[in-house]
């Protein structure tokens, strides 16, 4: 049986689909009866999504940054070290 305190131990594995059938059923049974855990799980998923979007945006910005600007920034950092 999963309770509120144990939920966080299983949350990432649940989201990634790495729980056994029995563990998943116990997890879902608890979540179906516990609105605070539903909110916690939703905020956890939102945090993961935000982090992924942030990283995706940064990668996109790096790809679009002019090479000369990158070189100038790196040269400036070397001078200050």
C-alpha cells in the first residue's frame, strides 16, 4: 500500500512507466482517493515540463547565436581568468 509519505518515492518511476503492475495499481489507487497527492503529482509534472522547456529554449538559443559572438565571449572569459 502506498501512502502520502511514500508517494514521492514512486513518483518518478510512475511518470517514467517503470513501476510493476502491482506498484502502479497501488499508486493509482492512492492517487484516486487523495486530492493533495493529485495536486502534488501535477505540480511535479509541471516542474519537469518547465525544466525541459527551459533546456530546449537554451539549446535553441545557442544554435542561433552567431559564431563570432560565441568566439568573442569565450575570448573575453579567457582574458579574465
